[in-house]
C-alpha cells in the first residue's frame, strides 16, 4: 500500500516543480540563473516534469508508464543534482530534495521494470 502513495508523492512534487518552471515563478528564474542554463531550458525541463508526473499518476494503472516516467525522472534528478552541486556550487543541502526524488525514482523504476 505504501508504493502507490510514494508514487503519487513523487508525481505531485515534480508536477508542482514543473509548473513553477513553466510559469517562470520569479524565485525559480533566480535559481536557474545561478545554474547558468538558458531560460528556455527551464521551460523544457518544467514541461518534461509535468508530462512525467502525469505519466507517473497513470502508472498507478500501467506499470510501463510508471517505469518510463521514473527513468525520465532519474535523468532529470541527476541533472538537478549536478546543477546544484557543480554549476551553482551550492552546498549538498540544496540538492537534498532532488536526491530524495532520485531515490524514489530509482525505486519506482526497479519496482516496475520486471
């Protein structure tokens, strides 16, 4: 029973993050400038997060969608961790949310790729 709850939590977290990026909420734009990525890339990343979150929710009924969105999230979270630690040179504490999402994504991927 815990698996669907964690899957929904992951999807909701990334859905919110995706909307924040797509709508270019000012604090996110400021963060993105620290990463030294162009703003169009923020919109693309946000759109991928939204699409992945929708697929993750649909993955409650179709494990292939859950696995596919989890794989997408693994790549996005690795990129987020890289951006925090190496591009913006922030302390590890700033990468903790992305690290937790990475762990959950790997777990969902392993659980659904069989």
